C-alpha cells in the first residue's frame, strides 16, 4: 500500500474513531453502546494497520474521554530587523519548521505560542496578531491525528539563540534561504508569513 493510501486509511480511522467516541459520550442504551465500542475497536485496528511498528506513543488509539476533536498547536512566525524568519531544526526528526508545539490546558493560545518560542529558540517575544489557522490534513499530513495549528506573528523583544532538547539548530532565514526539508503544513505557514497578507489564512 502506498504512503498516500496509508495516510488516507489513517485519516478514515481517526474520523471513524472520533464518531464512535462521540457516540459513547452521549449514548443512552446498552445496545448502541455496544455498537459504538465495536466501531471504536475496528477503527483502532484500522489505524494500527497503517503503522508498521504499531500506533505511536504506546497508548490506546483515542483512549481519552469525552468528545474527540482535532489536536491544537500554537506556532510563531518571528522576523528580525532584516526580515529574516526564525526557524528551528527539530531534534526528533531533523526537519525544519517554525517554533511551536501543542497547546497546554490552562493557557490561552497566545501564551502557549510565546512559551514555545522561548523554549525552542531562546528568544522572547510579544504577539502582534494571528496570521491564520492551518488544518494539517488539508496539507496531506500523515500524522495519526488531525491537527489545527494557530499561527501567530510575534515581535522579538530579547533573548539569544539557544538549542534545546526539542531543537537541534536555531537560525534566521530569508525567503530564498528556506530549507527544503519541511512538511507541507510548515511550508504553507512560512509562505503565508512571508506574504505579509493582512488577511488571516484558513482552510
């Protein structure tokens, strides 16, 4: 099976599991509960088929309670005075991208974005505006879950470039110097940030 077919099957499995988990949240009889539990089991088995080494993170697929929704990420586009954008090279897979990560419960999106900026680059920043919301599935992500990524523009206000356990390299890049090894979602966010559009991006 091709990589595209596996990604499609994984997306279907996630959607099917999401419907089953939502059904279990609101079910009011044991007959439908049994059907939703069986549907969830089928979705988990389908998802497992798309990962040769098993589902990542050593956890049951969609084991969390409640209504299932896409995961949320907060990412920052920060420029220096020469209009170069701040990039990181991830320590886990070696790919380049904008600083950012999962939103943590208890903090607003902007605070999450600023925290990720500092933790991954050593720079402190202030949010200027929201640049857009990006759906990773629209850009062909092969991740097991659908993600919504909130992209913020930030102004750097201090700090110095520093790597971390999550980042192997930190650097500024012009539009012509952007590395090739980036995910389609990261590249779409980068292009929108460089475009200077006053309108937020969304899918």
